[in-house]
C-alpha cells in the first residue's frame, strides 16, 4: 500500500558520492525530507530513494556537504503524465472511449427471462416486442409495472411477474402455475357446462342441481349441473330459488379423432465428414466476417452459436461473437421399408396417447389403423377415452335465471 | 535523578534519552531515539545517541527508512556494540 502511495506522488533514486555522505543523511533528517532504501552503491557512494517534492531542497544541502548527486532513475505517476502530456490524441481517445461506454449504457441490449418452465423465452420476448419493449430501447422508457401487467394479461399461465433493469439487461422473473384446475371463485354462483361432446359415465354432485344423468349424451355448452337450487317449503311448494356455486365431478366418454400422413419416400442426409468453422462479429444488425467464409459446399447444415459480449455481468453490449459450424452432406432419396414406417407411425401414436394420459385421460379403445397406399402411409382412427369433463360458467343474474326457468318449465 | 528513575522503574528512554533497539534475529532491526549517523557503509553503521554510540557490524547493511525519530535496518547483522 505504501508503495502505491509513493508511486502515485513520484520518487527518484539518487546517488550520493563524497566524504560527507553521512552528514548529508543527517541534514536530510533535520530538514524532514522523506527518504528511504539507503544502500551502499560502490566505494564511498550510496543510493537512496527520495520523494519528488523533496528533491528541490537537495540543492542547498549538496552545497553544504559538497557531495556529488546524480539522479539514477525516476519512478511514478508525475513522470508518466509528463511524457504523455503532449499526446493530445491519446487523451482524446480516452475521452471518446468513455463517452461511448456511457452512451451504450443508456440502452437495453439484453432481455432475459428467468423462472420459466413451460413458456419459452422466445415467446415472451416476441410478445414484449409487440409492446415496443425490445433490444435497443432506451433504459428510461422501461416501465416495469406496465410490462408486468401486460405479461400477466397475455399469458394466463403466469402467476407472478417481476421486471428488473440491471445494467443494460432487462430481466423478467416469472412463476407459472401448474394447472390447478378450477380457479377459486367460490363467491360467485355458477353452472357447470360441458366443454366437449361426451357420453356421461358417472356424475357425482356436491353442490347444485344435476340436470343430466348417467348414460346421457351431452354437447358442448350443455348445462350439466345447474347453480340454481329450489327451496321447498313445509307443504312441498316452491318457496324460493337460490343460486349457488355448482360443484360436481362428471366423468364422460370422449372420442379423439387421430389422423397422420407420411410419405414413403424421404431424403436422407449423408454427412461426408467435411466440416468448416467460421467466425463473425455482429454489431447490432451488421455482421463482420473474420474467418472461415466463403463456404464451398453445395449442401450443408449450419449450427450457429451466438455469444453476446458483456462487461461485469450486467453491462451487456450489442456485440455478438458468432461461431458457425458447417457440415457438408449429400442427399439421397430413399424409401422406408414397411417395418420402418410402421414403427415411425406407432411411435408417434404412442407419444400422442402418452400426452393424453399425462392430462389424466384414461384410454379405453384404440381404433387407429395404419395403411400403406401407394406413395403415402396413412394412420387414421378414433381413440375412445374416459376423462373428467366440465367447465364452470358464471351465472349472469338475468341470463342464469332465464335459462333456469326454461329448463324447469320443460 | 538517576536513583528516582531507577527505583520507580520509570521508562529510561524517556528520562535518560536512551536509544531503543528492536532486533529481529540476525536480519533486521529498528532503532529509535538516536541523534545522527556518524558513519555508514555496507559493513559498518555507527550511530550517535544521547547516551553514547552504537556500532553495528555486518554484511550488506541497508537502511530501509530513516526518520528523525527512528530508522530500520536490514541485512546480515553480526555485531552490535554499545560504546
């Protein structure tokens, strides 16, 4: 630490020769000069380090002791400054550099999303672009609360959004909900309506009046459990109509149509093994090729690896280093064999069934057949499944009552 | 005066102006309360103090820093003689 301080103020190494060098040292002391590192240099001569500001006072002392003094080395910031004082372009360059860095920091150069599981970062960034929140906007124009509100409205899966501006990064923190099913709207009276055409297998009503029963076929929109409840008096007469939140579990048999087509002929890529790597710099929208191009292959795959440059974690710059990998391949036309294509079709069907099962759907029958017709292979059929159906529909005061009355009168 | 200082065990460097020497092994030492340097070269350092002289003999003695009140020396110290 001490060294830094001394270097900052500047010091000089001088050589003192003469008989009276010790007297010189004592005099330095008396005049309170800052000296250190006194070493014998040769016969009857010593070198010592002395602070720059004290060197002027040495002239008088030299006369008094009649020693010869030579400056051997100069260290420190004041000397460097003197050397570069006249280099105006150098100082200009520093000024320009600092201005550029400061100006760059006024814009947003990186938007990243954290905490997203189902929603891809891409979707969110594209959605933000519609709201004019994008790469290259002024930091001042970022309005956190309006962005949060927009995202919450746009994506119904998001339960919590928080937008943070760090350096030149716009970080969007998200928490998604895992399909909890019914939203808790217990206070409002509602019906349960069918959300897909189904054949009712079982219905268990916990609240409300059931309007359908086992074995009945319903269409989309049919009211299955009504929120209207009759209140009967002692003598069995209709006294009042009350509206509650209908709650029931209805299982129905649903049919999912499935169809998929594939060509028997396909184009196979044979990688020849030749590869090439190219590097480019991208500043904003302009690219600058560094090495590796042009590519002479006729057909090739490109894998691009973008890396954005940044200083100190949060200060992103609109400069990208892109590494392109080119892999050459030759195309050849081939035909699937019967076994191959059947396996591919089956795999796809299994995936579809798996997706249904993950949602809680129980598959009863699988009527899908695979047929090869000339150049194409078609798989078509129906999948019969049992799943929970039903969706809540809020009763609007007038509508609900009318609908209810109609049903009753029938 | 001397007996008062001695019997009360008062610090002698304050009352007598005696020099203080802190020596760390054969390698370095800090000397306080001296008056001036009489002689200095690589092998000898003679200091003048209120109470007498100190002569330090050794190899490649160098003075790290040097104030009115204290100084620090480094090197291979061989002899310290209080004259």
